[in-house]
């Protein structure tokens, strides 16, 4: 049995030259300070003091020392030895237990694991933040494209400056209206050569239209302050989007199908000008042009139906195939790039013009139209834009019959377009009952089928005299109003273009130039932008 060196020195016992252990040092700090009588110490010294010689081995010396100490301890009072080696006081060198740590009885137990400490709380909060960030980064791209910007779903709050005597108020100082107040064509190809600015086409003002009904009414009934002046809707304003915003709007849809005549083909050409950022050749197939064609179909003459109708872009799929680098839709990552490339193939390429302009419609054209529509519901909605009138001499009944045939063919080829379509049935249910209950007792959402019909442009001074009665401005205005009524009865929205085009330049008295077609395309994009794609 070993004892601390301090006790042995107090009893005048000579110990070997060895360092005490940590346990011995701690024990020595709690020894009582009670003094032993001097006579007993001297007697103990005489008895216990060993006589070491050079011939004695170290083991024998240590053994003799221990025996002497045990003899000496046997002579001490029992209460001294008990208080000396049975003290329950804490060592002063042991730090106190922190208040934030669990009790000693809980440490290492299952109950102690559930106690909340600042360190555990920080770890939990950090884990939650990391999970939310990861969920945001991995959020489905398909679903995110079906969400419109915040300013379309909630009315923004801003401080406006009202000018009392001004006919038009300045546009709202909001971030999404910045592109309305600047020349978005400044970075386009041939901007200076063609000498066209977006501010020459549209003059922004406040307030902005916040729903489709007011937007279509304002765009259809607007006007210009002078010939070929910037166009301004009536009552509330429309947006003039940047190319990046246009890409985002078109990306919300699986397909945008345009059905109609040469005027609708020019709408497709104007959209291609905007997404290619090319005012010189954005609407035509310039990759296979001869030198003569590059001169005849440049800038404002891209929509000259006499010289450049054959060279017009009918499908943006041709751009993807022959000149993909000209498309300006951005891609931030590889996945977005591959997704955007896939999106360009499926969406932009299917902004196609089906020239079904005669009625009755030939069966081969209806078959070709059916091939554009999938029988099952896609991941993103379809949008349909129609244009009709001049090829039937503004015959209202012929246009209504044509539209009915297109709508019936669409529902038969794609039953998911019907408002009462049930996925469990091959036939659409009653289309007049919204939120009809299925056999399982669940309510199904109404079909999302956005449709828009455009009526023809105003007649110009170059229109041949033989058409002034049947297709003159009086007949065009009557036809536009009547089509709006009939289309509304069929759930089709209407956009009139007579007011927009009456003071614009026209090549042949019918087709507007590049400026007029860009305005018309931007009006269509405003309609697409306000569609509630999140309800699809």
C-alpha cells in the first residue's frame, strides 16, 4: 500500500527518489493539519528510519519503508486516520459543474440525450436551414416555370407622383417596368442600321393593366398621337418585355400554336425577331439567303409578302436546326442549358403556323393539326392563337364555323382541354359544370384551355379598289366587333388590331411593316403573360 510523499515527509520518513503519482498529489492536498505530539514523532523517527547501505537493493529498501509506515499508522488514533483518508470533500482542483450542463444523474442516460443545450439548438437550427436551402435548389424546374412573377399575382404598393394636368401619368417606379422605359432594342443586331427603337413603338404610362380582360380591352381600343407614332393602349398600359422576359413567358407553356393566315405568320416572325435579338433578319431564314435576298428582305422589308413571304420563319425549330446560336434565351447551368435546349425544341419549334384559312377545312389539314396535340395531359399547358377573316371575305358565319371546327377538333384530339375532362374516362364529361365530382368523390379542376383570336388589320391606302367594299375599314370594324361577341360565347378571348394598325405603315394596304408586327406580337405576349398557368 502506497502513501503520499508529503505524509511520509511529515513523519520524517526517507522515501526513494521517485515522483508521486497524480492520485497521490490529489490525496495529499486534503490531509488534515492536525499535529502529532513531538514525543511520538521522535519515537517514530527512531523506529522507522531505515539504514540504507550501498549493498541493499532498491526493492528491499522500499519494502522496509512500507512496513515501517504501516507500524507507525497503527499507533495513530483511529479518528485521525479516518479523517485523513476518508474525507468526502471535493478536490479544489476540480472545476465546478457548469449550470448549462445536465445533472450528473442524467449524463449518459436516455433522458439526458433529450435535454436542450445551446449547442444542440444551434445544430438543429443549422440542419433546418440546410434542408430548406437544399430543397430550394433542387426544386422542380417544371413547377417553377408554372409560376408567374409576383407583380402578376399581387398588387404592388408604391409611392406615385400624380401630375394634375398631364394627359398621361408616368409609369410606376417598379422594377418590372424598367424595360418599358428604356430602349430594349439597344443590344439588337442592326439596331442603328434599321433605326428602330422600342420607345418608337410604345410609350409607357401608368397605371398598368392587371388582368386579361382590362388588358385586351385597352390594347384593342388604344391609339396613336399621329401617324406611325408610339402606340398607347386606352385606360391602362401594357408591358414592353425584354428578350429575357419573353423567354420566361414562353417557357411557361409546352406549346404555343398559332393557327391562321399570313398575318399570323408575321406574329411568329416578330416573336423570332424578339428572341433572336435581330432587327435585320430575325423574322426570315437568313442562313440560306442569297446576296439579292439579303438586300430585299432586310429590316422593315422582312414582312413584304411579295418579295419575302417564302423566306419567312414558320417554325422556330428551323432556327434551332440551322442557327441555334442566334437564340438569346439564357442558360445558367448545364441542366438549364439542356432543359432550355429541350424547351426550344418543344416550345419554340411548336410555335407553328397552321395555314388552315379556308372553310370547309380540308381533312389533311385537320389531320396535320391533330398531330400537334397529345392525347394525354402534358406537364405544361398549351396556348392557342387564331386568326381568320380576310380569306373568307369577312364572312362572319364562315369565321364562326371555322372556329367551331377548330375547337371541336382540338377537344377530340386532346380531351384534357375540355373543362369537364376526367382522367378516368376516355370521354369528356359535361363541360358546363365546373369542379365536377368524380366517382371517387374528389373534385377535379376545370380544364385550362387558353385561346385567343385576332381580327385583321385596318385597311391602308394601297388596298385595291375592288376590295374597298367587302374588306374596307367599315367592314373590318363591324367584323371585329361581331367576332368579339361570338368568340366570347365560345370561351375564346378576342384581341382587336384595327385601332393599332389604322395609323401604321402597310406595304399593300393589308400587311403592316416590322414596327406594326412587333407591336402586335408584344400584345400577344401580354396576353400570354397574364394567363394563370399555376391553375393548370
